[in-house]
């Protein structure tokens, strides 16, 4: 019998792991947004000096954020038992090359923009299960690498519809330990693939909203809770359009939505011309560092973070496929 499983899809950690340190690095556009003061480093340009490609710059984002998170905790890479990371590029190359630099056992993850919460859930399972004492988690994205791969290269200057989101240039890294002082991960809800037939890569919020709804609803049912039992329920990157769809779905089921928000809405100001808001693995990875700061200040005691991922690729788009989506949730508590 699965003793730590609650209901259909939720894990209850017997010894909740602790997030002991974290770090985020973002691009200039993200640094100009409302959360700019909470990021550890803001780049002057999307491509760092001396780099020959945006892809090489993105890999540095992930690597430097992990180094910084370790430095804050007074740790060296070799002290981590495992490293879990992922990104949006083909074969998660940024995570692979960062793991090459760190030189520690590595799990490469791909959940699109749900990768961070997937990593937090799996890392917590390793710690709670006694398979590790310390793990590192990272996720990253880059506006120019993602646009080139999934939509149109920025050099083309293609017109973006208002439903489109702006891929965040950023990375976030986290150190999790089996014990110690910090923010605890008490539960995780593993999502299911949801696909309602949306095929528009410029409207991923609508594509992902059903997966977010399913995970939030399932989590609440599994735990016997209401939305009001959380100070905040925040999705990974539905953006403005997707967040509105999610709220409509929750209201239809009788759930309150006053405390429901989205990282893609938080990271940019309305006047930054990002249309529907932010997206990308780096979106929730960077915004979560702000939310953890607020939890340390006791603004939030318990939050549910639901990372949302649109699982499309150039190959699937060329095959005429719709966009299957996933959402994974983790509960963070400061007590």
C-alpha cells in the first residue's frame, strides 16, 4: 500500500524537505518588471559579452544561478547528491551542459514550463524517501532561443497576436535538504496530460488552463481542502488569457478565485508590451524566488505552486498535432 499517497495523485511527505537557498538571474526586460528588486542578478543584454549565441548565454544563466544558490548555502557542487534540471531547448541541452559542469549525478527533466515544479516534486521524493540528503533543482528559458525554436526567429519581426506570451529570459535554482531551516515542501500533486485540441502556439495559456484546473481541483479533493486554505495559489505561466480561463473553470465548480494568480502575470508590467504576459521554464523558476522571499517575511504561510507546461515541439507542430499540456503542483509552507 502506498502509505504516502493521498487520494488520486497527491504525495504527503512524512519528513517534508526544506528549501534552504535559492537564486535567480534574469534578462533586462524581466529586470525592468515589478519584481526586479527580488532577482539576484539582472543581465544588461540577452546575450552575454563574448557569447556567440543566445543558446550559450542561456546555459550560463542556469549554471550561474545554481552556483549562486550553492554559494549562498556555503556549499560546493560535489556536496549535492543529485541534480535535477530542465529547459525548453531540444534534448534539454542547457541542463545537460550545466550538469556536465557540476559533475554530480543528474536527472534531466522535461515538462516544458512545468519543469521546475516537476523537479521540486521529484527532488522532495528523493529526500523524503531517504535516497538523498541534498539535491539541486534548476530550470531556465530564454526569449530568443525559445522563439527561434518554437515560433518565429526574432529577426523576422513577426507580428504577435494578443494571446501570445513573452518567453522569460531567466533561470532559477534551488537547494533542497532533508532537514534544516527554511521553507518546507509538504505535498506534491502529479498532473495528468490534458489536451482539448488547441493547436495555436501563440495561445498556450488556453491550451494549458485545463491541465492547471485538473491539478488544482484534484489536489484540493485529495487533501480535503478549499482554495481559501491557501494564502496563494499560483500557476506557472498561464498568462492573462490562460489565468482568466482557469478562473472561469474554477468558478464553475464552486471554487473561490480571489487568491489565484499566475507567475506570467506577475513578472511583467502591463505597459511592457508582452501581450498576455510571461511564459517559459524560467518564468516560474524566477518568480518563485520572489514568493519565497515573501514567505520568509511571513506574508504567505502556505502556497500552492502549480507549474504548467505546453508539451509541444517543432516536430509535433509539423505533424499537425494539438498541444497536450501538464501541470504539477507543490505545497510550500513556512511554519
